[in-house]
């Protein structure tokens, strides 16, 4: 057993270890933000962390479209992530509700197909997806990136397990009142609020930082996402200031960080509710 002195110092040691770990993880992001205000020679030296002079020329150059149409590409990323998340949450929740609460012919085969989609690497599906989008004449547009992620195998499995926790008595009560299956599903959505929030946040972050599908499907610079456009600048020319790349990276990370800060209270409570169920 620990004596009193050891028990008293243990919380301080744990807090110190956590603060040290936080500092180690936060330093690269802090360095990236500070690099956006530096000139090229300063960027390659991590210390001193603060620039000799704060200036916004990299942000002005980036937002003015001097090197790439970044504002349009940022808008593309936001539209793709938002629309794809809305579709993925809605379709996955509906599919999970059907798998959890209904029986139909071929149910096991369709569920196994959802599991198979999760197991197949994304790289294997790129060529069939490219061919499919080409046949639909959707290449080089945001919908060629949205549709491949509109239904997620992980989302179907996740919502299937979440819907199994809904009491059948509540659904039967709605049916006894004459509600159709569509209305029963929409009536059950408030009970899925923890799962909707958690999966929606995770899918938005994954869709925002998706790189492979936009790289294959999009060609014109004004149709690219922000992440793909910035990655194309690395090593493309020595004339491009690294501070501009750091500014683009900082702005690209900002939306997902702000979204998490806005919904972190709901996200934590959602995970806690899902754990207790």
C-alpha cells in the first residue's frame, strides 16, 4: 500500500506527465501557426518559436488566389464534407434501423456485404468508383467525391447496434397508433441522438481530410479540395513560400477543430450515453 506522502504526490506527478504530453503534442501545431507569420529562412529553424516580425502576407496571398484558388477549394471541401456527412448519417441510420428492427429475405447476405465493404481497402475500390463516376458523367465535380462516401459500411454496422438498444415496445406503440414505418423511424431518431452526434462528427472529420478519392476524381484546380490542392504545391516549385503552405494547412485544420470545440460537450455526453446503454 502507498503511504500518505506517496498518495499526496501521485496526482501532481500524473498532472505533470499529462502537461508534458500535451506540450509535446501541441508543439507541432503551435510551430505551424507561428510559421505562417515567418519568412522562409526563419521557418527552417524551430527556435525561436516566435517570428521576428508578425505579418499577414502569406494569408493575403493565399486568400487572394495568387497561387491557387484557395477560397473556392476551401468552399469545395466544406460542401463535400457537409453534404456527405448529412447523407451518410441519414442513410446509415435508416439502414441500421432496418437491419436491427426488421426481418426480410437476404438480410444476412446484405449485412455481410456491409461488413465486406468495411474490410475491403479503399485503394482497391478506387478504379471501380472512377469507372462508375465516369459512366455517370460526374467526374471532376463535387458529387463524384460525395457519392462514394454517402453510405458507409462502418456507419451501417454502428447504427445497427445503436438501433438494437431501442425498446421494441416504443416502436410497437407508435405502430398501434397507425404510424407508418417512415414515421416510426423518424419518431425513433431522438432516441438515437447520441449515436447521430458521435457518428456525424467523426464522419465530417474523415470526409474533410479525405485525400485519395478527391485526388482521383477531381482535376481542375477550381474543383479540388483544399487538402489536395495544398499537397500538390509541396515540392512543385521552390518559388512557393513555405509560410503560405503553413497558412493553408492552418486554415484547413481550423474548421474541424472549431467543430469539435462547438460540440465537444454533446460529443462527450453522447459517448457516455452510448457506453451506459
